[in-house]
């Protein structure tokens, strides 16, 4: 891993380590795969977490580094959950979240961000504890909702992207910032695709009930 962190390429005057390049490309592939609701989403995500953990530790972004560990655990759950939520017509069955689920997502994001930011600040684990914490918690909420097949997870990703772009730029991770911008475009398309799929599933009697 040390080799991947200290060797890389220069693009438009900005140096990019192999670890950052490969990790972000894998992360980008995850969004693409998630749109198509394929089980390959999760093993590719595992590869991305390993690489990006090393990148963020070297950049002194404790929240983003810790996020990779949590994503790894959630990816294992998501892989298992998606194998149980298969349908011969719709693939992985997705749905819109109930009001209680949406409120729980918002509450978890607000409370989690506050607690995590205070922890990062107390441990001096991040130079930007609040946005670092928001990205950490937002990612956990998004992946948990994705594992459950909730359409709203895409909207959480949009919030993460909006916070992540300026943080990555300020950290000198310009390639990662550019990838976040690409993420945003894919996220909008993913939300549209999953929304349509959820509507088709809801219109088919018995599918939603069987998948919940």
C-alpha cells in the first residue's frame, strides 16, 4: 500500500497517487453498478474502501478514513441483503421509504454528524471536523438505505457530494473532488432510474410485500 500512496501520475499539474486514482475509479464504478442493481456493486465497493482508507489516513482526514471501515461492514450487509431481495422481473427490488424511515434517516444524519464532529475535534483527528463528520455519517446513512433498497439513498448521496467537493479541494485531493462532481451526475440519474423501478414494483401485486 505504501507503494500505491507514493507513486502516481500528474494530471493538469496535479499529482494523483495510484491509491487515490484506483480507489476513486472503483468508487465511481460502484455508483454505476448500483444504478443497475447488480450484486457486483458490493465487492467492488470493498476494493474501493481498502484503497481510500489509506488515502484519507495519509491526508489526516480521520472521519473519511473511519468511514471506509464502516462502509466495509455495511457492504458485507448490503451484499447479503441484496441476495435475498432478488426478483426475476425487477432484479433487486427497490421501493420508496416510508415517512418514518425518511425521518429516521434525517435524524440519524443530524445527530450522528454532531456526535462525530465533536469526537473528531476532541481527538484532533481532522482539520475540518464538521464537514468530515457529515460525509462520514451521510455515507453510513446512504449505504444503509441502499442495502434496504430505499430510493432515498440517492438523495443522501447528493448531500454528501455537495459537502465533499469543497472539502476535497481544500485537502488538495483535486482528483477526488472531480470524481465527486461526476458522482453527482450519476446520482441524479440513479435516483431517476430507481424511482421508476420502485413505481413499477409497487404496481405489481405481491412483489413489495414479499421483499420487505
